[in-house]
């Protein structure tokens, strides 16, 4: 029996598995002609959305190369921060200073930033990769 999964995959499964598990759990539906058309249309829409998302990601990443985010925090005389900066604080500063809103997960930080100075942070938006310049200053 052919079934359609929510992600658009069409697979051949055994009748008992489909009737006793997939259909009651609403994990799949019968691959009728109408359902196949809907699944193909949904898959095309998903691909178009992904293409638009990738284009916007490239555009946004290109903006990052032109700007420097500045954050002022309390630090010791040697330039060590009392509290580490995480991606969330960086995205909030980016939104406040340049009105650019991004997901904190897109900034790739191995560990919190604990020193003043200029930091280059890698950013990944889908397939697009770029860098954000972050200047940390002591108060």
C-alpha cells in the first residue's frame, strides 16, 4: 500500500503496518490521486520557501560584513569581562543598533566572550556563511 508521510515522502508499506500503526497515529495517509496532488503541491511550496530563505540569508550575511556591533560591559582593568557575552546578548545589540533581527542559534560561539576588543564571529544562515564584527568595550 502506498502512503504519504507529512514531510511529503511517498513510500510503499505493508497494509497491516499502515492500517494498525501509521493511520491511527496520524503518521501517514493513503496515497490517493487527490492526496498525491496535494503532497506534490506542498513539496513545491516548501522548496520555494527554502529558496526565498536562502536568498534572504545571502542578503543578510552580506550586510554583516559592512557593520560592527558595539557592546559596552563591565570589565576589569585588564580587559576581562565580569559576565560572559552569549549569542543572545549579541543578537539583541544587533537588533537595537541596526534593526536586524536574527536567531541567536545562527551565531556560532564555542564559548561565551570574556574579553574586551574586536571579535570576529562566524554566522550561518541556512547555506549562507558570514561573519559579524563585535567590538566589546569596558564601561
